[in-house]
């Protein structure tokens, strides 16, 4: 991995070759980094995502998950999923390596999320807590199913919250 100085612009860039998912050799060039370290970090992250290496950070895997899942979902469904991921999951796991997250870490996260309050100062509902946990579990399931993660720590830790079914009331014509 090498980074090069663009003397004309005063910035750094990386240029390297990799094999894409079809098996074709490609060349990648990315310019405009302010430091050599940032350029090398970008190259390392790109190669980890391309090779689906489970030593990548959780945040980098979420980017990969987004590219895989977003085209399959309706826009509103994706926006809901993205909001939960950005606000409830990434602040806790973003910098952790995906393969190093354990069930113990998920339980600590569940305890932290359970103690959070919503914008009105109330605790989150049990149904919402279950929805949040399901999003985390979906990310890990994707890693297990398609990227050879050994196991889903969210499933091992167990669910959080519960689903409450409310009776739906309808007006009839006579009423």
C-alpha cells in the first residue's frame, strides 16, 4: 500500500489494483486526501470491503450492508432502518471490529439502550426496543449469511423488548 503526493495540487492520492467480484482486475485511483495517513486508511478500508474481510470495523460493514440491502427495499423502509442504525447502533459499535463483537457486548448495548429516554423524556416502548434489536440482528445475519461471519452475537445475546399486539377497533355502519 502506497500513497503518492500530488505536487501540483498539494494533496495525496492512492492508486492500486484489485480483483472485483467478477474476477476482473481493476485499477482504482482516489485523489484529494490532505494527509498520507488518510489516503492509506481509505485504501485499506476499500480493500477490506472489497474482500469482505471480517476484520473491518462495524461502521465499514454497515456501509457494505447498505449497498447490498438498500436497492431491495422501499425508500421509507430504508429511511426507518437507516435512522435506527445511525442513531441507536453505530454510536456504540462503529469503531469495533465486526469479528470481535461478542454477545457480552450486545448485552451491554441492550442495557444502555433500555435506559435511554426518547425526545419526550420517557423510556422507549418495548416494541421499539425490539425493533432496534432486530435491526442489529439483521446486520449480523447479513454478515453470517453472505460474508462468513462465524455467528450472530445479537441472536446469542437474546432479544430485547417485546412485541405488544393492540386490539384494533373499527366503526361499523350502524355505529
